[in-house]
């Protein structure tokens, strides 16, 4: 019933089409970003030159997020909606489609990445792993893409967007270098990352980690007893020192995994909480993409070495 009401609100609000850019001489571009990662990207590229509103806060799982009537009003009042894409925000797809049909500009930042470069998955709605931001190289591509899209919508500030994007890419390059230096502390045989759900495949591909998880790419279905037993046997067999909670996923499944391992006369620690589908709290270091990545890398290395 709730989904029906939300779609009805979309249709009513969007019955009057708004043209982007017709009055931007006297105001800022109004932007709504769905996830905290996308919002941080917009903030880095556009700064004070757009009126930015973030939909999802810290610790919010985008896989399960449902739009409220208030969210739909935010979408309608925006000039453009930036979202992650690849069905990460799966329950918002119908709302986005209705918005597009009514002429609303919606932009998936994942469109910056060639499908041939993504990690494929027959078990996910988009047929691809949607957690592409854990490849910093791919995140750089989204920075360029977003700057170009903003420049098209808001031509008067195009040079600012381009300059900010270049500056941000330099920061991301320095992050890549720091990550490589830190990773030298962790022997290759210890690079096994066990997490709550399968969000770290791009991270693993980039840095040579074997990544295993209790849940699949989506958190919509919970892990079962067989999943816990399977993974507990893997941990014992490979002598994994630590496993990890995620900030946007309930802790109980990882705690059940730890208990299963301990019940088999083997000890495994919970190495800490990683940020996966959401950044940390606003106005904290972990509330930024770079701060999140630095925190995750440090947490993983310290727990596993």
C-alpha cells in the first residue's frame, strides 16, 4: 500500500514538467543525492555552488531504503537527482522511472563505468556488483562524469566544477598511494576479508584480497544456518584471525558467525566495523569518501596482521 501511495504522489507532483536551468541566473542548482557516497562526491565537485540535499544518512542500507512521501517531494523540487545506480537503491527504481517519464533529470553515477569493467553477477538485479566505489580508479571516473553533468545543467559554473573535480582527483590519487604503502604491512597470505555482505569485491580485486561474506550483494535476504556453518569452516580452514561488521548491516549475523567458529574450538575476533554501503556520520572524517576509505584500510590491516 505504501509503495502505491508513493507512486501516486510522484505522478501528481510531476504532472507539471519543470525545465532545468531556466532560472539559474538568480539561484543555485537544486540537487538531491541518494547515498552518502554520492552526496560527498557532489559536495567535493560542486561545493557551495549547488543546493545539495542528501536522502540517506549514516548507517542507512540503500538496498532496503524505501521512499517516503517527503522523499518524493524532495525529488520533485530538485533540478536533478544523482543516485548510485546498478540497482543499489533497488526499492527506489520505480520512483526514478516515474520521475524520468515526467521529464525529471535523474543521473546514475555508475553510468561513468563501462559495463565491461564492472564485476558481473547473475544473482543481482542489475547483473553487476553495484559497490563500484571501492575501486578508487572507478570513483575517479565518476568524479569526471558528475562534473560534466553538472556543467551541462549549470553552464555558468562549469569551470568551477571542472577545477574542483581535478583537485579532488589529485586527492584520490594520494589516497591510492597511501593505501599501497599501508598494505605493505599485511602479508599476502593474510589478505582474507570476511564481512557481513558481499560489498568488497572491487576492494579485493584492487588490493589482492580474497573476499568472502555471509550475505550476497544485497542485504534483502538474511544469511541462514548453512551460510554460517559454511563460512565458519572456511575461517577455521584458512586460520582467519578476524571478521568484520558493517555499519549499515545488523551485527547479529557476524556475531552468530563468531559464535559458530568459537564453538568448534577455534578463536576468531571481530576486527571492527567497516563502512560499506554508507559513510560515517556527517562532520566526521569517516563521513567523507576519503576518510571512510582510510578508516576501512587501517581497520582491516590492524585486525588481520
